[in-house]
C-alpha cells in the first residue's frame, strides 16, 4: 500500500511539473548550443549533468515528500525507535561518490579539449581597454580597435532601439572558417572578460597576464558577445562581434587592412585643412571621448572634466597633446598614443579646440599629424 501511495505521488508531481516545461521557451531558458564542435560538447556535457541532477532531485525530494505523507503522526501514533543502519550509510556514501566519478570523466575530457593551448593557424592578441577591445593579428601585423557603434540616440532613448542594441561595433574581428584561431587575452587597465557564447569562450582579460582560448568555426556568420567583468562606468558598452568568412574573403580582408595601414601612414605627410581635421576629429571624438566628456563637451561634474571652456584646451596646445599621448596619472584619462593614429589624435585635439565656442575664446591653434609624429620622436629619443 505504501509503494502504491509513493507511485501516486510521483505521477501527481510529474503532472504538476509537466506544464512548466510545456509552456516555457526551452531554448530561451537553456544554455546556447553554440556554433563550434567544442561548444556543442560543452552543451552536451551541460545537459548530461543537468539530467543527472534532475534525477537526483526527483529521487531525494520524492523520498522526502513521501515520508512526510506516509509517516504522519495520524497514521503512525507510535513513532519507530532506531539508531542507525550501517548498510544504508555505506550506500549513501558510495553512491554519490560513484555519481561524481561518472560526472567527472566526461567533464575532464571536455576541459582538456577546451584548454588545448597549441598555436593556431591564426593567432590574435585581444586587449581589453576601458571601454573597447584591441585586436592584434600577430602573423599579419594588423592592429585595430573595436568600439561600440550603437547610436547615442538609442542609448538615451531618443529613437527606438535597434535589433542588436549594444551588440554592434565599428570593427568586427574577422576570422577564416575551418581554421584554428587562438586568442591571447589580456588587458591594459582593469580586469575585463572576453565572452563569445557561440564559441564557448569566456576568459578573463587581466593586466600583465595572458589567458588563452581557441576556436574553429565551420559556418560563416556573425557571432556576438560581451565583456562580462564589471570594469567600470561603461562596462555594458564594450561588445564583441566576430565575423567568420571563407578563406578567400579573409585573405582579401587582410590585404585590405594592410593597404589601409599603409595609406594611413602616408596621410601624416598630407597638408590637412582645418575643415578636414575638424570633420575627422568629430567622428573620433564621438567614438572615443563622448562617453566621458559628453557630446556637448561639458563632461560629468566631479568625475570627468569639461572640455568646453577648458584652459588647457583653449590656450595650452603642448599640454593638450601631452595629455592625449601620456594620459593623466591617478585619473581616468588614459593614454591614446597606441590607440589612435597620428591623424586621429591631431584631428580630435583640433576638433575640441574649435568646438563649443572654444575657437572664439582661445588661441584657435590647430594640431596637425606631423606634430604628433614629432612628439613621438622626441619622447622616444629622451
């Protein structure tokens, strides 16, 4: 009779729980399966451990609730008296141990594959900054920053938010399909974390330390991720976008990036007009500076200084250049010497000196790329 009651309880519990799984969007609730062989193995391991835990939970809570139902004071006015049972104690020690071993074997195999640190066909150094990612292709000498490209009006609720709100960048990482790509992950300032769920990659980016991860993507496409370490004010504004392409398209992209770098170097010799510098400087400012100093140049009182009406911006060109190149020790202002080109640094300084009424109040001097080159040359010699 007691077994019959227990069976009825299990059937009733199943009927109560079943609608939850029927109504829920399982894919939305569950871990993503990913797009690589390793990510699928991680998903399969996750599901194996999940169902083992479900079975354990059903058995343990089933016995507990059955005991609460079958052995009430009403049904058993005279309580049983017993001390212990050696056989049961051995069983509830051995069985969990065996379960843990069964879980550990597949988990160890997957972890060994995840942490395979052999050199890849393509090796990319990933550096976290506040708040952007830098990518260096070690074999090809390609180096660029990837910044959030979501419209500021979306962020401040002036226009409807797009499909990929806060998950779009100006420069995605490009990798070839079918090739092993190894990522060497570190940081320049504080701890970040490079996370792309479709690749089953989540590695902390720690200053002065390099973590590694790798992937082989079989299908072309866009794969998105985020920084998942609380790294400051704009932690939520440094997404990751990886574009996997066929080898021929990847080779073309590499060639194009090398040509663009060569052309950029040539631009330092160009005679720039004020209008060209201001126009280029505005785009650089909105991408790299507006988050702290605001689009209006007013900054955030007590946190980030205003550039509109700043004495340094108005009348101290040499200090203006120095700040961009060296940063400000003890403040949130970091060095942009290795983040921006000579053209972009000269442009953004000129833009700030000639915007928000600064050109009427200050000396109005512009900064040209040659001055940034000279600054670098002089500081290297010293």
